[in-house]
C-alpha cells in the first residue's frame, strides 16, 4: 500500500503564493529556477517558446506540485515480516510413550491431550523467543528445531500421537538430544562474519514414567547438561497416587526421585501435575522463571517513490526556464 513518510511537507504547498503576496515586487523580478547546466546554454542559441502568461504559470505550478509531492516522500509498503529476536531458547521434550494415552487426568482426559492443550498455549505466549520440540519414547527425535514460528511448533505438538516414538521412555537420550541441539546452535553462532547474540537456553522435560530405554542414564545426562549450562525443568504428569483397600491407584510408574535429581543438578525445578489446572500452574511458574523476551518485532519492507515526481519536476523545469511569456 502507499504511504506518505513526511506528510507535513504538504504545508510548503502555498509557499510561492505567500512569497508573491507578501514579498516586495522588486525582489521578485528576475528570479527564476537555477539549473547548473542551463548557464552553459546561451540565450541566443537556446530555443524560445512563446506562450501566454497563463500557460507559463500553469507550468511553474506543476513543477512546484511535483517538488512538494517528492518532498512528502511517497513509499510503497510491502507485507510485514517477522524480525528474528534475541530472546530465550526453550526446548520442550514431551513424552509420547504408550502410557501417555492413559485417561486419568481431570474429566478422564488422556494425559497427552491435556499436555497438548496446556503446553500449546504456553508455546504461543513465548513471543520473542525461539522454541523447539523434542518427542521421545523408546528413542527421541527432533520434531521442530528452535524457531520463532511459535504457531508451527504448537501445531506440531497438537498433531502428535501416542506411540510415535515407541512405547518405552528414554529420558536420558532425550536430554542428550537437547544437548546436541544446544551444541549445534552454539556452533552456528560462531560461524559467519559476525557472532550472533542469543538468549539463554532451557529444557522443559515432561514425562509420566521412569527411564526404561535408551543408552544414556538420566543423571549422567543431567551432569553433562549442567556442565553445558543447560537448565532443565522436569514435569511429572498423571493422576496422583492414592492408596486404597485394594492397593494403590494413579500414576505409580512415575520416577519422581530421578526427575527431582535432574532438576537439582541443572539448577532447574521439578513440578508435579495431576490435572490440567495443575499443569497450567506449572507452565505459569516456568513462564516467570524464564520470562519471554517481549513482544514480537516486525519489519515492513518498502520502496521509495519520491524519485518519480522529482524526475518529472526536473523535466518540466527545463522548458520552464526556456519559455518566454508572450506579451
């Protein structure tokens, strides 16, 4: 769309009329638009165009209108584009093992369905940050790399299905994959002409079980994460354990001891979420511990159009200098 960058230049439009109205007649005589190249043209050799004074005045008015239009700096604005920001980098590691289909959350909702709703809202609120998504079961894999496109990351989370990464739970390998992404990201910062400045990185690991698969032990992976400066916030989901006459009920597979140890080693925190409300409070707490960078920034490409009225004004100024009024 068309935009006027300097609209106040429109106030100069009546300037010639004001000069003619209030300036003494003697100062106006002999004035003309000065062109450096016109001085080299002798008036005897230059073509003379005889026009009446009315048409000559119209010519000067057009020149002035074009100059004012150029001074107002017309532009053409393209569609706005997001600008990469230097906020925090958050990786979400979500357990998608078979047990995440258990319907023991509030309203008998499956665990993964509740996580998709609450974590999806959390992702969309991280304006200015880069968010990535790791899904893990028997083995972890990167579903979405670190990106500022939060809507896409949230969509990938909502499209996740239980068991896509295997039926078991490899917590240690999920931390290892997050470390690998951190190292790759830091390597990308050091390449190129200038070093990119990016925010701190944290991992939010959510699971409903204990580590029973993978090659890396969770605590060993946590120590490596601490050495690399990666904070880990662990979240245990599933109904709270309740002891009854016929034994216990709820999520009895959750290894809270390991999750607490991982958080402690990496200077993070452990949270327990037995229902959707508790999970919302957990992400609200993490949002305060890892504040987002702020509002997303946008850039709107534009092209300058002032050159066109300026060029027409210069073209019309040539005959404006050479014409001679007919008496």
